[in-house]
C-alpha cells in the first residue's frame, strides 16, 4: 500500500510546506541575523490552533541548524525554565567545554528560577550555582562566534512568572551584546492578555517582531495538495479533485492535511484520487476540524465572546446596536467587546460597523452547539415525564 503523504498531526511538519516562505524569511532576517539588533532579535509567531505555528517554528529551527546556531527548545508549561536549564542548557555547556565542566546535583525550582549544581573544574574556578542566567552567559562566553537561539512554543499566561524571569535574563544578555535570539509561538486568545497595555512585565512580547500566520490563498492551497500528492510519485488527482479538496479545506493547514489524508485512504491502491473519493470524506474532515480545532478555540474564549459569536453565527449581517440588544450590553460597550473578540483572532472588523467570523467552519460549529443544546433539552423533557 502506498504511504499516505498527508500528516494531519499538530506540530508535525508536512512533507510539503506551503505558503510560509515569506514568514520564514522574515523570522530568519530578524532573529537569525547576527548583524541585526532590531527587536532584540525576538520574533513572535501568532496564529490559531492548527494554522501551522509549530510547523513554522520547526522550519526556523532547521534554518538555524543550517546557520550553525546553538539551540534550545521549550514549551511554555509550568516548570519549563527549570527543565530548560537541566535538560538542555547544562548538557550544552558540558558539550562546549567537555574538559572543564560537569553537571552535579539535582534540580531545584523556585518561582521562575531554576538552579542545579555544577562543578567547574578549571584551575582557578570554584563551584558555581547553575542558574538560568549563569548558564546562558557561560554558553555564550564558551562559543562567542555562534548564536544561541531559544524557541518557546505555546506562550500562555499560566507560565507568566517563568516567562518574566526568562525575559529579564534574555534582555540582560542582549544589553551585554551576547549573540542570543528568540522565536516564540502562541495563539491569540492566550497572548492577548499579555500583549495588553496593562501587562508591563512582559513588554518584551510587544517589542518582538510580530509574525501573524493565517489562511492560505486558494492557489497556494491547491499547490499544497498537488505537490504533496506528487511527493510519493505513485498517485495522481485531477485539477477538479484538487480544487474540490482545496475549497473544502478553505486554506486551513490542518484541514488541508486532514482532507488529503482521508481522500488518499478511500482507495489507497488506486492510481487516481477521484472527486468521488474527496466528496466521500468531506463531512468527516469537517467534523475533524470541529473536534480538533474549533472546539479548543471555542473553549478558550471568554463567555462574553461566545455570546457574540452565537449571535454572529445566526445573523452575520447584524449591526452593532442590534448586537448590543441581543447580548444585553450597552451600545457604548460594544466597541470594547468587539475589540476583545478581534484580539482573540476569530473575527475582524467588516464594513458598516459589523464584525465577521474569519475561521473556516466556526459559524457552523457554533450553530451546531445550539442544535446540541436543543437535543439535550429534549432528553431532559423525556426524563421529566418519569418524574411526574
């Protein structure tokens, strides 16, 4: 059976990366250019779940390896700074100075601070505590001609204390002229509280070069299907089939991989992926979007934002005054509420004082929730009959 070249998995790079060349070039220019100090060599990649943030981060890391950068990678979960020190920075330092450093002791993590024992065996050096700051500076001093790249995925408020500690050390390293760089990723709903004017402790996020990644244009989506199918060299698809698959995926990278994966598997031994194959998997692929992308996006939204989306899903042409009445808000409050919704990345301002949902299938998903609520009420009504 021919291997399916489509990979509908989060964070796993597709065999053909479509439509991200400009974003990758921008990150390389800002963060992987040792001659440039703009934005403190920091880039912030922003996009929804399944839109390709981690895939772009993977491409940045590949580019960094080609350019001979030292690199450490983290996901911004609680305790990430301590793990970064013990699992990556200290081994990297030992690799750079194999005759002078060995790691001893155990990890101790405080609020945003990680320490571990490290013995420096140089003739005139005494044992030192390997804090995050000390280790970063030691690595940069050990390899002054190379850059040290940090990549941090899934930036969020739960790791705020450690991110603040990281920012303090990173900015100090920049001020000292060390060759460090930073590329971060996050979803709009998680980042917006930290990008607000009140989040002064994390102003380094606002100073980073922002790279927003979004839907792929139709012609790029078609190329993604065409080139991914061609990679194996065993199967073909007509332009009509490719157009149907691209229009089903609506430029969403996760959906492209999902639609392609399912269409390929309908008749995997056949030479051609047919239009009938693609049509047969359309509903299942959309349901996968519901389950894997839209449900997490919906759950991450504040209740007030959900209220607005429920109304927009039913009436996309609704004006601001009518929306205020629907959700029980004042007309003057709607400007701020709309702005908060826009900051979550699920809507944009449209003409005539409206906002419009911009995530494929989100409106349909929201409407399906109302149907589910109705079904739930029907079940409760049946149960009520037995209580009479």
